[in-house]
């Protein structure tokens, strides 16, 4: 099925439409040009990390970068030790973490394991992030070129828009899953092939494999692609001009889908089981679905990392800088409305059926992105929306509504490619007006590089393996403060150790999504960031974030003794430098003072302060 117009019943090739002239050839130079431009833009966006991958970190999302670096390190550990890809007890000792209930990017961790082992998780992280942006633009370009049958220039500019749209630049702040925008055109390409007569088995197999790959990298994004495919195909199939064609392809598509479901089900049986029924699972996302919604005004606003923001036009309507999922700006929104109208007026009935399906798909995702209640300019208006009826359904309860806005990127890309392809046939005054308005629209949202800050270097105590003298094999070691999203040093230092191979330690706490409570009660409840806090780890988090140092008593030491025994901690250390998020300075002196009050005077080992712990004995009461 062609996105541009219905394909002939006997073929999946794009149609011959007099209104849209397909490219006469697909020279490798066009492909190479788009690939080079896309890679150049991706390096430009991520250049702050490339300047020093080991000491620079994304200041808008220190925690998620630490999480994905940890996953990359775990990929090396997993291959070396035959570990479970979807559950580990290396973090959140002694209970462990359900990686299937988090974003485990399993394919990336395996494919890039050699690079991670040789260069470290930090280099692998920025490599994948850069390739995600570049490959996404190229994938959309090839998709538009093949399925819209447009000229390379039209497909290329539309592909670059999709790859570097504001929502995906925002997710470049730490999200290796959501910045993988190539998953959508990759899976959609296989969906479009399903109607090929006589090839239902092959196409079903390939779609099933594509779904497994997509799930292992961006399961939430794959869910949105599935919804978009269903809405588009359903609306398109019901249109009168193409109804007979849809009926003719029905049997072939159903057989192919059956094969795809069988293949994907077999490949994903274990991760799906772990996600829904494995240990340390929980219900929902752990995030408030009435908070992580798209403000209606955000579609008209400009992102914080854009040319417009340099002129003071940026907006803070997103819940954070990583979730600025729309932010197209007024000029681009108006341009897309005009583009749809112009395409519609010049389309034959078959092409109108496709445009209608594209438009309805966009409207569905637009409304879903607004969440359960309508929000305008940062205020919830209380008007109930369709998502309120979906929020508690399986899968929808694990989605963040505002991310549905990312589907509008593909919708706008389709309209942009089609309009650019037809623009040479427009009257001169229209071409000038459209070109000027498009140039203004895209210039205002042209991305700025992601923000970075310096982070603490890995201590020699960890890098040199000195830690092994103080912790047994697979024993529990923790940095201070305990690893969490807002101070994640301990987690990434463990990641570096896993990437090197050899001996390994475990850590309590960590940045991950897990249940709020233990046991069956936790499985039925909502999730949260990190483990349920105990008295001792909260002492050090409070000291690091706020500089608060209470006068500790023997009762505090008794609680700490119980906590350390629960975790099985054998040693605690404090580095000379600790990293916060968003350029915030952590109060290291407060952490040290708290530790001395609790554990006594430390010993200096290499470049850290170290406290040895006898689980169940230390700290002793004074």
C-alpha cells in the first residue's frame, strides 16, 4: 500500500500518478548526500559529548545517560557471564531490577558490546545517540522516496525534518530509545509490504523480526507505530474509491499478519513474560499521566534548543527539556494546514483517501497527546478527553500521553514531502510564498546542540581495580551518595567496571523503575524511580542535594546497621568529586560529614575515602 495513493491490487509498487512524478532514477549520489548531511547534523547536535565523552554529560538528563551507559556496560557483562538480559541483581541489591519493565535496548547492548568493551560505555552512548539521529533522517528519506514516489530533494528535506524534529532533539537528551526515530519508518516499510501477493510468508517473517527488533529498542514507540498503522489502514480501507482494492488485499494481509504475530510472539515470549509477570514488576509507568501531557499551546511554541530560543522565543511548557515532544511553532503549524489543503484540492479520489487517512491519524495522535484533561498555557482546564477512558487499559497505562505527539512528526513529514514534490508545478507567486514560509518555519526550529556539563572522573580506586581488595566477588559496594537519577556516579562507575570484564561488584539502590513496595502489593501498585528509600540512603541524598547534616544518634546508627546488613554492603566510599544534574553542585562536604558521624574516620585509599563495613556490626554505637 502506498502512503501517497492506493497501489494497484497486483503490486505493492508505488502508483503512477500524473500529479506526482516519481524519480527517474535513484542515484547513489542522492543517498550519499542525504547520509552525509544527516551525519553532519547529528554530530553537530551531539558535539558537546564528542569533545570529551568521558568527562562531559548531558546536563538536562544526567540520570538517563547514566542509565543507558549502565545498560551498555551490562551488555558486555551479559555476554561474558551468560547473564539474563531481562533481570539482574547487580543493581538494587538484594532484590534486583526487572530490565524488561525498564527500557533495556537489548539489541544495542549486544551489537555495540565490542565497542563498549574497547572504548567504554560513554563512547558507545554518544555513538548510538549520533547514529540514531542520522539513521532516522536517512530511514525517513528512503521511506518517502519509495512509498511516496517523490523526488529525492523532497524526500531528503522531509527526511531531515523528521530526523531532527524538535521532539527527537529533545529526546536526544539521554534517551537512546526515543531518539531511535528510525524504528517507525523501518516497521512501516514492512507493514506496507504486507499486501504483496504471493509473498505473505516472507513478508510476515520479516515484519515479525522487525517487531522484535523494534520492541527490544523502543517498545513504547513501537506501540505508537502499531496504533498509527491500524488507524491509517482502517480509515484508508473504508474510503469508497479504494474499498475494492482493500478487499482484494485483505486475505494476503491477514495471512502475513498471522505469520508476523507468530514470529514476534516466539521471539518476544520471554521478555513479554518478564515485563508483565516477572519479579520486580509493577503497574503503569511510575509517572503521573496527568502531568506528562502535551499542553495544547506547546504545539504553537518553540523548543528550548532552537534558533528561536536564541531570540527569546523558547518555551517551558514541557514538563522537562527531554519531553518537549511537539513545539513546532506557529509558522510550521500554519504551513502544514495550508499544505494539507493544497494537496487535497489537487488530489484525485484515490489520493484523497490516503490524505484523509493521514489526516485522521494525525488528529487521533494530537488528541491522545493532550492526555486525560485539556491543558492550556500550563494550566489544567478540567475538560475530560478521550485518553481518560484509555489511561487504565493495558499498554496505555504504561505510556506517557505527551509522547503521542511524536507521531505528528511522521504526518508532517508526509505532507512536506508531497508538497515539495508538487511545488515546481505551482504558480510562481505560490512557490515564492511557500518557499519563504517554509524557510522561516524550519529556521526557527533548527536545533541547537544539546547542553552538556562536566562530570566527575572515574576514581582510580575503581578504574585500577583497587576495590577488589575490600569487597568479595559479587559483593556489595556503594559510592556516596547512593546511586540515584540526581546523583548517578556510583551507577556509571559500576557500568565502567562491567564493560571491562573480570570481577564485578553489586550496588544497592540505583536509577531504574521499580515497584514502590515489595511483594505482591508492589506488583499491583504503581512504579517509581529507584528502590523504596531507607533511612540511610535518604540521609546521604539529603546531604548531597540540600547540604543538610543532622546530628546523628545511636538510633540512626542502629538503623544504618540494619540497612547495611539488608543490602549486604561491605564497603562505602566517597570520591573527591561528585556530580549533580543541570549544573547543580552537590554538597560533598555535607556527605563527608554525615559519613564520618555515622561510620567514624575513613581511610584514604587511592583517590577516595573508604569505610569498611562488617554487615550487621557496623556502624557501632558510640
